[in-house]
């Protein structure tokens, strides 16, 4: 399993958000991995099996997702910054999304 995984749910439709481009980067902007949400809105593999302790970010390309649905949005990208402690086994970053709001939390 990837050390970092993600999940996007469209809170307007109550369904998984399929086809969203997702990028994992180090805090300095170094690209680590890219992926796209699957039919379940999940990214089960986003990067390596481990990461060093430090700050990272995941960027979700939400503008393209909403454009594909002819839906205007205030957030063309959602970036979630988080801190990794290397001794942890796994980080899961869920995103609850609507065109004009979003929320996230540390999942398991």
C-alpha cells in the first residue's frame, strides 16, 4: 500500500468524484507522485511506501472536474498541506467537495 492515499466525495451529488487529477509534492514543490481518482473517488496509490518526516501537500485539480460537469466553481484547485511523521504507517487524506466549499480531515 502507498504511504499516502486520498479520497474525494462530491457532497452535492453524494457520489464519489471520479477523474480528479491529484498531485503529491514535498513542501519545496518537488513532485513525488501524480494520480487520478478512480470510479470510487479514491487514489489508492499516491507515491512511495514511505516518506521522510516533514511537510507535504496534495493538490486536487477540482476546476477540471467541475468544468466537465458544466458547473462553475470558486476553487479551481484544492491544496491540503500536512505534516508526516515517518514512524506513522499510513496517511489518508479525504476531501469532501462542493463547487463553493470543501472540507478535509485525516482519515485512516
